[in-house]
């Protein structure tokens, strides 16, 4: 076939270039791989998340780099398709020889990458944006070898806050409407269990399919249960549609929303007058110097506010990984894996975000001292499964703005977790 | 609850009916399954959206956008509707000229046309994505409060209007098909294309008229859908299977059949979702399709000239 | 580098089997399958469900060996193809297109909702893989060997079929069905056999992928896969088995590489739209090929 013949030369040439590039790279300089959805269904948010990661790498490099080198950050696009994500991870590890992988938007990609690349190849993987409990399960069964971490709280933490809020507000029979996908199926049952463990009751559970033309019948099903409140666990698109139908059909204004709906767009599309009694939950970026520094730096670097899913978690994923690379005695999988927990030493010197914070951390590590990294998502620690529990907050709408009503510190979250016994 | 399901079924069935008519025409007159028909609904909806979005830049547009009466939209949307129809018709005619006609002239088998429509569906959808982005839009951010009818049945004023408009359009279409020259020509070609051309009917003109009517109905359906639900880039594909099922169930080529079938399918979806989890709703048209194909493939009102 | 190439070849070969199946359906016997992803999904999920070890929340805990589960996936995809084929093959040819389109969306829906069976939206993790005990490298080589062997077998079998009387009748039927019917050939049965065989290949492909990756979830079986396999067939030249395989490697290579290049070629403002542009490109390839070069980019329609 003539075309194949014509393709052969450029194909061979590119392979040569790739191979030589790999040979030319110094093997002991840290390389960080990123697998993100830059195009496709998740492309719009994935691109910004990549920027957040890039910010962390740039700042670390400005602060002196890791192990005397400038860190190279190689990002590959998974085009929002898990099989392409797997290929990207394989390429990063086999060809570009990265020492760790960060990113992973979406559970399909995360599962494939962790299962087929991170674990067999001993590549520490810090996910910023995959909440599936399946990965926790995998870790609990000992199948991740400790190589999987994530900086985004699992579904469980958000469920705990939903439950606590419902109880605190005195809702006796909330109905839980949730999107019937991996995310919703993680949070909703946990929310119900938590409410019941805390002594409350639930009017019912109504799952709804994603990407449906209309949710009116689902809303009617929920309303038929005569609830006194609605706990809505969905993404912003379908969540908005559900809310609109909820209010149009006369549903109560006692609403608890998920962090996916904490955005001005939702406010605009639903209308402030319906959201006066609504509250929502979210991860609390520590209202402190660390989180603020990140927001400022992000705005300065990319000329857009640090608002949107995954930004803080991605920054932290990259930053904590790079710090771990510095702390690790050798740049190999097992060492970096162990170091990822070491940089969260409770006795360590507190180190924040930004060029200054990271420089402080890197210098301390170079001097052999212990540090405790407090990131854009606030202080966090990896539990035995690589998951994080961190502070959470409850937000509400006031005067057209989204403001915080109350926060739960990490310790309070741990207490709730213990009380609920999940 | 049953009363509510029936009312919901009738109201969303109206929109499906408008779309299904276009599908039954393309299956009978144009003789191929047009996989891009759903995206014509999208084109119509987005054409109107483009006009509505002008409120962001023009204050004249803003005043025209003020809601009329109890409905959620204003004159601006009506202008948008006309724009949407024009754009959809234009695109349909362009595609006929550049893609379908050349393929037909090459005596390509009908599946080639199906194949082409498949690729065109992807193209149209991606264009919409490119121009408007992946997020859903509403024509109006105002939430309409539902009316409480005896039942208790909750209904939006918009939905009632959609139903009435559909009935009106169907009546108009009926007159067109019964009385006007073009309409009668369309029915002739649907029943027996060879006889029709022998009798001197200009098949090319009929084909054009078919595209115009189908696209206009699709655009109208798209806008009405956008008014009562929302405007999303994938709105077309989600509707494709129910529309095909309606056309086949009704009997390919039969307009009353397509309309009746569309209502039946919509009612079935809504009644069944009372007893089964809502997530299974999209399966209903598929199961119905299989049942029809096995039990009575010629549909409810078979037309003689169709297989 | 070598391990990546091995990985790439394994995945591309798995996809090639599906493309060969589509070639049988469209290129050789002229039937339009608009729901390729559905048949791939059936194969993948069958293997996954039957192989899974005992897990509390799953209904089926049979933990069958790989070869058995693989065979089972052929059976289930054949069954699905029969269901759809028997319904439509007596009727107009575009009814098959509509029905397969329905299959594509129905399977994804069922996979997402039948949680006790399929793991629901969480999918199934920890599918036992053959030769896992050989370690990562050993597994990669062993699996690649399995896949390449199967691909070669399928190719050889299809080539043999193509040159057999059965194959000749299929192609004749594609050109002019009425002549074949007049000659007394059972058109419906011929069509059905080709359609079912093609679908079985797609199911095999899905099963092999699930076995390779060890996880499966509804998000892997989105409509885009149908378009990808179609593009692979078209680029390679429908009608040619060799073209089907070549087209798969080319398109898959471009698709995975495109992520690397989009960042280089497009100005940042356009990068976010790259996904839409990619789809437009695929759509254009499909339509333009039909109009301008029906024999495909790489091969001839009537090739061996």
C-alpha cells in the first residue's frame, strides 16, 4: 500500500527522535508526568486543571528545583477517553520515563491507569480529580501497593457534611436526589447511612440518569415522598436542571447542595430568590495564607480567578509530589512513595504554597529537616489508603454572593467520621 | 401520579411528534434513515439561542425579550424561532445539494446515504459545540411556576402552549398535504416514486420540499424543546431513537401514524417510569422498536408503497 | 520504549479485531452497524462479569478462567447480534442501522444501571488476568502473544472466508441483492451469518481489552468508539482486511498522539476547542471519503 510506504519514513523518524530524546535526558533529573483531559467532554475543565499543576511545577523550579535540577512536567491528553488515558500513562512511563504521575480526571481513566501502570510499574500516582470509592476499595484490598494517592477528598467526606448539615438544620425527612453515576453512587448512599447513624431519617432516595432531556418526572417522584428538604448530589449541569424543576413544581426552599453547584452560573440560572434558604457543602481551602497565596498566584499567572473544580487539588498533587521527590533518598518508586507521607510529618516545620513557601520546604528538606506541607486545599494527610480527609465548609447565598456559613476543621471531620463509624 | 404521567406524556409527545414527521418523510420520500435529523432539531434550537443571546449585547434585544403574558419567553424568541427555522432549512438544502444529491446520482445504495448522515450528524453536533460550547443553555433564566390543575397535576404554561402550537401546526400540515400541489406530490412520491415520476411529478422539487418541511418542523420542535427543557449540544442524539421508533411504529410514510406513535411512546415512557427506576426510561423506545420490528414491522398505518 | 511499543501494538491489535468485524459487516456484505460500541461492550462486560472473583456486591461470582470467559463473550455478542439481526434483516436495510444504534445506547445504559450484575457506574475492578503471575513484563509479552495470535487467526479465517463461495456470494449480494435472491440464495440467512460473525469479532475485541486492562466501566463504552472504529475502517479502505488492520493502527496512533501535538500546533485560545475540532475532523473524514474516495484512503474496495 503506497500510503503506508509513504508513512514509513516519517514514522521511523519520529521514533528515532523520541528514542534519542529519551537517551539525551539525564536519568537522575526528576520528571513529573500528567495525564489530563485537555480535549473532549472534560476538556474545558481539564485544561485549567493542567494550568494549576503547571503553576506548582514552575514555582518549584523558581524555588531552586528538585535535587539540583529543573523539574520537567510532561502533560498528555487523554481526550476524555479512558483507553487513551491508559495509553498516555504508558507512554509517560515507558518512553518519557517519568518518576510520578499526577492528574487523572475521571474515574474511568484513574482506574485503568492505576491498575495497569501505577501498580505494576511502581509509579507513585497522585490523583487530583477522581473520587471513585473503587480506588479506596482497591487500596484496602492491598492491590495498590501504596502507590495510589489522591488530594481530593473521597465521596465519604462530603457525605458526612451533607448528613451533619441536614441534622443541624433540623430537617426530619430530606429526600436525596442524586445523579446515577460513579460520583453520585458514591456520595448518596453514604449520606443516607450517615444521617441514619446520626439519628435522623431520610424520606427517600431518587437517582436520576445523567444527560437526560428532562428531570421533571424524577423531581415529581421526589416530591411525592413529601420531603421537608432536598439534598441534591449532582453535577452543575443536571443539578441546575433539577433545581429549576424542583422550584417550578413547588418544592421547598430547604435545599442542601453539593460543591459541584457552588458557582455563580448556578446562582444565575436558578435565581437568587429561590436560593435564600439553600446551603451547600464544599472542601474548605484553609482560609489562610496557603490557600490565598495559591489564588493570588494563579490569578497572576493565568489572568483568571482560581475558581473551578480540581484547581487546588491539582496544585497540591503536583507540589506534594515534587516535595516528596526532594525528600526521597533515591528517585525511584518506593522511595517517592514513602516520602509522600513523610512530607506531611505532624512534627514538621509548616510549609505553604507559592514560591516562598515551596522554597522554604525544599531548603528544609535539603537540610534534612522534616516538613509539613499545607497546601491550596489546606492541611491534609494521606490515610492508609492514600485518601485524604481535610477540612470542609458549608456555604450559603447572601446578597448575590456565595459566602461561608461554617467550617469543619480536619479534627472535627475525623470526629464525625468516628461517630458515624463509616 | 398517573394523571401527571399522562399529562407529561402528552406534552412531551407533542414535541416528539413534530420531529417524527420529518423522520417519516425521510424514510419514505427520501428513502433513507437520516441519522442527522436529531441534529437539525439542535440546529433550530441553537439558531434561536443565538438570537436570544443577543440580549447580552443589545438593549433593543433586551426589551424584546420581556416575557409575554404567563409564558417564559418574549418576542425575541419568536424572532429566534424564525431564524432557527431558516438556518435549519438552509443547512438541510445545502447538505442535499452537496452531499445527498451527488451520492444519489452515483446510484449509491441507501446505506451510503445513511453513512453520510452519520458523519454529518457528528459534524453538525461538533459545529454546535465549537460555536456554543458544551454547557447547557436556557432561553430564559426565569423559572416558571407550575400551574396546579385538578389531579393534582402540575403543568407549566409553556407546556400548554407547546401542545396547542403543535396541534395547530399539525392541522396546517394536514391541509398542506391534502390540498396543496406540493403536499400532494410529496404523498405521491411517498407511496410510489416510479409512478409519481411517470405521472410527471418533479421529484427533485418534491425532494427539496420534503427537506424544507422536515427541517422546519425539526427546528420548531427543537425550539419548543428548548423552551420546555433546555438547550444542549447532545439534545439531538438523545431524541433520535424515539423519533425513529415513532416513525416506524406509526408506519413509514404516514404522518398521522408518526404523530400517534410519538404520543404513544411518550406516554409509555412516562407511565413506565412510575413503576421502574427513572434511569431506565431511555430503554423504552429501544424495547418498543424491537417489539414493533418483530411483531408488526409495517407499523400501525402501513402505506402501500413502503416495504 | 520497547514496553510502550508492545503496549501500543497490543491495544491496536485488539481494536483491529473489531475493525475486521466491521469490515465483514460493511465492507464485504454491505450492512451498516451504527452501534459498534454496543457489541464491543457486551464482549467486554461478559468477560469481566464471568471472571470476577467473589465480591460481596456482585450477583455473579463465578470466577471463570480467562479462556472460558472469552468463549462466553463470543456467545453473548452472537446472541445480541441475533436478536437485532432477526428483527431487521428481512426488512429495509436501514432498519439494521437504527436497531444497532439502539443497541449501542441500550448496552451502555444497562451497564450503568444493573449494578448487581455489572458493578453499575463504578464498573468492575480487579478482573483476573491470564499470566499475571509472570509479573508485569511477562504478562505484557504473554498477552501480546495471545492477541497477535488471535488477530492472525481472525485475519486468516476472514481471508479464507472471503475467497470461499460464501464470501463471493456476500460480495455479489452487496452489489445486487435482487439477482442473488433470483438465483435462489437465501439472502436473509447469508446476511445474518455475516452480521453475527462480525459482531462476534467486536465482542472478542471488547473481551480482550477488558482482560488486558483488568478494569471495565460504562465510561469506556461511549458513542465515540463507534466513530473511531468506522474511521479506522474507512481510512484503511473498506472491503480489505489488510486495510482494516492498517487503518486501525494509523487512526489509533494519530488519536493517541494527537494529545501531544494539539499542545504544539494550536494557539492556546483554540486548545480548549480541540475536542470539537477533533470530532469535526472525524466527521469530515467520513463524509469526504464517501464523496471523493469511496475506496478508502489506504486500500481498494475490491482488494483481496
